[in-house]
C-alpha cells in the first residue's frame, strides 16, 4: 500500500517536473482552441456556404492537433512507466516540425524542444531566431499576389532567404557543439556573423551571438555565469519566450518591410478596391479608401513599437535618475523631488496626455512626450525604493571609504544593482503605453490620421463593424497580441530576476 502510494507520488513528480509534458499540455489546449476557431469560421452561416481556404486551414490544423494530442499522451505514458521520454516518442517531434507550414508556432516550438533531450539557452534562442526569420519570409511572400510589389522586393527576399539558411546552419552547430556552460573557441567565427544578421531586426541573432562570445571568451566569470542563469530561467518559461518571439517578430517585420513592402499600399487611395473582403491580393481586405489593411497593420506595428518603446525609455531614464538622487541624498533633496513628482502623479496620465496634445498638436513626437511625462513619477518611486535598500549594503560603505564621489557611487555601484526591478517594470508597463497610443489615436489625439497606426486603423474599422467587421477585428487582435506579449515577457523577467526564485 505504502509502496504504491510512493510510486504514484514519484510518477506525479515526474509529470510536474517535466518541461516537455507541461509544454505539451499548453500546446494541446492552444491548438485545440485555434482549430475550433478555424472550424467555426470555415462556414458562412449567412450564405450557408463553405469557405474552401479556411476549411483547408482547419483540416491542416486538425491533423497536427491530433498528432500533438498523441505526443502528449505518449509523453505521459513514458514518464509514468519509465520515468523518461523514450527515443521513439521524441522522434514524433520531427513529424510535428512539419506544422511550420500551417504557421502554428506553438506546435513548432514544442517539436523543437521534443527532438532534443539536453537543451541549453543557446539552442532555444537559436530555434526562435530561425522561426522568426522563416515567419518574416512567409509574411513578406504574401506580397507576391498583389498587383505589383516593391522595387526592392526580390533583393529583400533574397537577403532574407540567405540569412535564414545561415540561421539554420547556426542552429545545427549550436545543437551539436554548445553545452550548458561552455562553447568551443572555433564557434567564434559563427558569433560575429550572427550579430551582423541582427540588422534584419532579428534580436535573437544578436542575443545568440553575444551569448556565444561570452561563453568562449570569459569562461568561469561569475557575471557571465549569472547572466547565463537568467537566460536559463527565461528560456524555460514557454509563455515568456512566445511573448518575446512575437515582439521580435514584429520588430523584424517592421525593419524588413522597408525592402519587401510598398508603403503606397498602406497610404494611397485605390477607389477600385474599396472594402474588398480578404483575398490573396489583400490578405486582410481593404478599407473604405481601398488601402490594403495587411500593409497598414504591418507599417502600423512600426509606429506602435517606436511610440511604446520611446514612451517607456524616456521616463525610465529621467525617473531613474531622479529616483536615484532622491533615494541617495535623502532629507531635503528627497522631499523636494518627491513632492514635485507627487503633484505630477496626482494628475491622471491619460488626461495629462490629452492636455499636452491638445495644447501642442497631434503628432508622433508630442504623443511620445505626452505619454512619457505622466509615467516619470512611477519610475522615480520604484528607483528610489531600490536605492534606499541598496545604499545600506557594505560595498557602498566600502566605496565611500575609498573616497569615491557621490555620483560615482550612485551610477557605478547603486544604480547597476537597482536596475532589475526597473527592467521588469518597463516590460510590464510598455503594453500600457501601446494601449494608450492606440487609444489616443482612436480619439484623434495621437498619431496623425493619415499615418497607418493601429489606433487609426481601428477607428476607421469601428464604423464598419456590421458590414466589414474585419476592419476592426484584425487591428484589435494585433493590439491584444502585442500587449499580451509584453506582459508575458515581463512576468518571465520578473521570475528570472527575482532572487527568491533562484
């Protein structure tokens, strides 16, 4: 009796501690939901007709979802019976890799994790790096069905394909040679080209190259070890990596769209293509001026990322400096700075932004400044609290004893050790900046109306909810996906940088 209970407890522990099993369950649920959504959209209940393209997508998703469920059950069976996943079960991952043709990022990432038994952060980063490049190519390739494409389209696609092949080779080399804490010196030739390929906006290539250089050149360095530990915890967090993937994917698309997309499709009126439903030429349809919604959302991502990022960096820097000075000097300095910031904090952020834009005009620069000013007090409070804690540590007293100046102590010893909570806060609040950007644009107080920005696109789409609902659905989904991605990444960073989780 006791032996059976112990065996059940051990089996349950095996299931709970298996990353593959937890990711398999998450992937199965998400794939089932996506399959059901495609099934419901494959039939037009108004005209009582079947949509061939959507139904084909549903059939492909259903096939791989069944395979995913099979893999989940096999993993559970292996863990309960043998305590580990058998090689034959892992071989199923190679079949699941074919789901990349459906664009199901959840199954593809699970398949890459399943086929490799011993995984390190570099392998996971290399997987997402390759997937980012492949998805950017696939998205850009949809322009081939348009009446005409950008003049630099062929050159841009050729560059992206060459980079994708190089990233695939890099993934194979990383999977074969890179270990948990070391990388062979011969891979230094791989690190520098990877960093160069980050010009396509693929930040994963930059991170992978930097990680390889740190492991090759600074073996045994405690700082490198701690950095590696942080990446281990982040890469083990599936939702955080998926959030980071979507952010990097949008950024990469924003960069590559300079070569593979024609800006005219997003801003020029085409009265012969007004309010067309989604098709191969216009994957997301057209708006009331005949502009391609697909192109507008792609170019709108650039605006949302720039405004969201800059309206977070500016208060992060200004608020961080004010909070550090206030927390370190204390007394009268602290009172003056924090009371002034309290006055600013008492004004609702969105109302302050509306007042600034109404006074100085609606444009991108004023929108960034309006959103930044209202966020300064929260960052200053966070930094002040961190500085008050770090200032009590012994290495700060040692720096004073050696005669270091106050500014040197603040910015060389205190601030670097207070950045972790600030980084987490910035990733958690940048989603709010994206929502505020879209909200103000929706109200006509943000980005100029002629610029393709998600709030502007949503404003136009809201007037056609009954007849052409896709005009509002697609930009709304884009905003939701980006905000969720930043929130998932922020949660992952919080767990990775939290000393209590170590």
